[in-house]
């Protein structure tokens, strides 16, 4: 595992995605349902930023065409997106949000 600090946990508002650069990757951090999730901040349909989307029921909805992605698995739940988006393990240590880009969950 190679954990990298992505943000301060105290900066994450519930259901408000936060886009952060972690290494070479842009990641959307989402606090919802009492957990924090990390998903690549790029829709698999047309490469827009998922962090501009809406959080609901542990999904993140792309603002462009409405595909929802499961924050636990990255699975695309609606068309037009058909491909998943990588999601990453998250660890909270004190006020640090750590993500492991080397070991995507799916
Ligand atoms: S760009 Fe995200 S659904 Fe089309």
C-alpha cells in the first residue's frame, strides 16, 4: 500500500465533492453516509469532472448527461456511461484523508 495525503478531513462537507490532485491523478473525495470515498474525477463517458455532480444514495451523478456512479465500486449505473470509474481505498488518520492510488478497489 502506498498511502498519500489527499486533503484534510475537516475540509470535506457532507455530499459536497472535493476535487484534489493526488500525484498524477485528479480525485473526487466525497463524504456521505458517514464514510469518505475517493473516485477518479473524470467521467468515463466524456471526460468531464465528476466532482461537479450531485451526491445521492452513495452515488455520484455526472452533471453532463446524468450517469450515476456507485461510490463504493465505481460502477456506472445509468447510460450513457457504460464503463466504471476507478475508486480507491481511503483511510482517515487524525484529520488527514489518505488514498491509495496503487490499489484501486475495482
Ligand atoms: S460526460 Fe458524464 S455522462 Fe456524459
